[in-house]
């Protein structure tokens, strides 16, 4: 798929070739027998391949296929991202990250029916991600870099079109670029932006209306929908062509993706080791503060061989203790009764005690 680049037509007949004179055409057949009549010309040896010639490795073949894909589509994808964001360094970063992701998933990407379309979707999503607004570098003025050189001064119509496109919400910008800028169908545009066909049509209609209101000189208000798409495609292609891009070499992008994978792997191993060390340290610290086993108490007075015998012995001891307590209560009551009888005034002992006579002691 050609993105902002018209398809090349090799072997096309030019007007100068079509205006060849009849004399030139008639001269060609006369030279043909002369060339064919050379008897001393040795036959050309057929090209043969040596059996011991090394075959290309899968890695080199994959790298060559990736490099060809990158060289063909990276400049146009960068221009598309610039049209969507108006920020050259961010656009270059989006293209590099997307191609690095594609190289990391190359076995899956190589069998995809549309690798450029898949990478284009990644570039657009990365460039339009809302978290870029929180990056300090995105809020400062853009400075030219070797990767993103300074664009030439834009003409007033180009500047007006750029401002009109950037005034649209991000989903509307993307729908306008895919449908009118790249020429995708409405259903293809809806599938790429992951929206329904009616929603995509509504976004496209609103975007065209906004641009028509801000740029009446384009004549979009009086044009048919098909003509509106043609006008915007031509203007967006002209706006993208004014953006100079200098993408890095494909080998640099591939090595950057490999380094990213290596750092992610090392970080995962380091995080796992850190968690293991922290867990071990926590267990050791808690082991020092745990209470020890309880101290051994005095030995049991008696142990029964079976649980039933122990229960029976306990009930016997309780009965004996209750019997002893009952005997003590009866003895105490008897003693009190005798003491009361001995001190009563109606009895002889009581009268003697009351008269002051002592009770003779038994001998």
C-alpha cells in the first residue's frame, strides 16, 4: 500500500518513445538478422549454483525483509504521524517504537496479510496516546534534531489546513486521515479505528464540516462527498509532503528493539530476585520474634492407662471430697447443738452455770 506516495509504474511508455519515426522502426528489423548471423559467438554458459554455496540463514532473511519494509514505509508513516500530531520528534518516536515492536514480533508479523497496515495502526495509536500530554518535552517548543529536521516555512494555506486538522479531536483526525488522506474505504477505516461504521461516518462528516467552515476557500461546502474526499486527499498529501523526515537506518531500529528486549528481560530477572531476597529477609526476621515452645509443667500425679479409667478416677475423687465436706458440716452442726444444750437455763447444767458453780470435772 502506498501511503502519501503515488504508485510507481515501471516500463511505462513515455511520449518521447511513442513519437519514434517510421524510419527508426524500419531500421530495427534490418539490424536483427545481422546480430543473429554471427556464427563465431560462443554460447553463454548457464548460471549454475555450487552445491557447497552457503544458504542464507533465517535470521538474515528476516532482517532483510524487515529492512525492506522499513525503508519503504517509514518515511510516509512519519509524515502521517506529523499530520496527526503536528510534532516531529513525537512522530519519529512513534515510528521507531512501532517498528521495534514489529521486529520483536516478526514471526507473527511476517505471516500477517497486511504488515504495513498493522504497523500503521500501531504508529497512529502511539502518536495519539493521551499520556504524551503529561511529558514535559511535549509541552516545550520543538527543536530541530537530526532525526526531525526543521520543516520549511509553511505557506498560509498549509498553515491554515494544519491548524484546522489539529483542532479536531484525535479520533476525528484519524478517521479523516485514513479515509480521505489514504483512500481507505469506510468499513476499512471503521475496522482500523475500532469503531462502528455509522460512528465512523459521523466522525468523517463532522471533520469535513469543521474544515469546510474554517477553510471556505477549499469549496467543500458545495462539493459532493466524493469530491470532498478528493480535495482533502490532495491537500493532505501536499501538507505531508512539506514535512522533511530523516528516519534512522533499519539496522539501528532493529538493534534498538533487541536492546529493549534485553533490558526488559534483565529487569524481570532483577525484580524476581529482589522479591525473593525480600521474602527471605522477612521470614528470617519473623522467625527471631516468634515465641518459643511452652515450658514443661510438673508431672501428672497419676495417669490412667485408658481415657475411660481416667474419667472414672476423676469422678471417684470428686465423690470422696464431697463426702468429706459433708462429714465436716455434720460434725460442725453437732458441735453447735451440744454447745447450745449446755448453755440453756432450763437444764441442771445451765442452772449451775448461772449460779456460778462450776461443773465438777470428771475424774
